[in-house]
C-alpha cells in the first residue's frame, strides 16, 4: 500500500469517526484538522467515574481539546494527571482561547489539572492518605486530590514514616476511622506493612521513586510492599497515586452505588 493510499484510508476512517456514539458528540477529537483522540463519553455509566486525561506525552492543545469535548458531552468535570508547570501554563492559554468552558484549577505539587469544580463528598466514609516523608508529597497529593475529585472525604497524614514511628502512632484514631488507607512511601517502603498491622480497613500501598541508589527508582519499595506480611495490603505501580485513589474511591462507593442500582 502506498503512502497516498494510507492517507486516503486514514481520512475515510476519520470521517466515519464523526458519528454519534450515544452522547450526540463526535467520536474523534482533532487539532488543526488532525484527529488524535476518541474520548470515552460513556465511561462514567460503566465505571462510576468519567474519563481522566493522562497528560504526560500529550500537548497542551490536545489536553485542552479533550477536556472541552468531555465537558461538552456532559461530563461534569475533567481531571488531567501528570501535567508539569510549563505545560499547565500552556493549557491555561489554550483553555482561554477556547472560551474557558469551565474553571481551570492547577495543582502544581500534584501535577494535576481540574476542569470544573470539585464535587461534594458522596462516598461511604473516609479515605486517609498517609505519606512516609515530605519527599513523597507529590505522589501523595496526586492520590489525595484524585480521591477528592472522585467525591471522597480525605484526611492527609504526612511525614509519618517509620523512622519516627511515634508520629504514625499519634494518628491511630484517624487511621481507625478510615474506610480505606492509601500508604505512600519510598526508601524501603515499610509504612504500608506497619499501617496494615494497625487497621482493619483495606490498605493500598503506593511505592515511590524516592530513595538512594539501591532503591532502584522505587523497585525496592515496590517489592517490599508486594511481600508485606500484613494482611489486606494491595499494591499499585511506582508513583501511581492516581491508581491508588481510583481503587480507594471504588471501595468507598460500594454501598452508595449498590443502593443506586437497587
């Protein structure tokens, strides 16, 4: 097949993508006439939360265009993750050029963008985000803000690592109130096991890439958490605060969603 044939076929496919997919919106989103994304407008009806934009690797124009498409299709708010400060500034410019269909809030520490307002909490209980050290805060804030974006009440416990375990023990009452605990730690990743031995709720462990050479960019913490002797500890990928928050939110909405389906 020649290059011209490839181009013709791509143009035909793009044309076919401009059909309604149940939302009344075109399935393809384009920048400068070039389609690059097919937003999932029905994700909230299937998973309980709308599509989230992974910002790393996307341009500011693409992020703004996808967010606008999702909002136009009726998604009440849009979250974009892994957006550095320079790209966030560029998205803000593009958003203003598009008429700013919703308020845009930048959370630089967490590398998050929120298009629209955060919702009132509607989960079953409390999500606690516990971070071992201040160096883990970027990942911890990604988790905490994502959980709030998904409609959860969140309590932050920061700098409660095992090097000064009295700091964690001082927070036992808050930990015991949690329906889910997200434990964020780098180095040797011991925080998740300690928390898992203190609470009866599920613990979602997030290894971070914080540490010296033999931490191997978070692999040491990841393996330690996977081998935790504490029951009820599950583990997400290195630095994946978003994934931990999404799982925690799903757990924290089990009762309310079951009631909606009844």
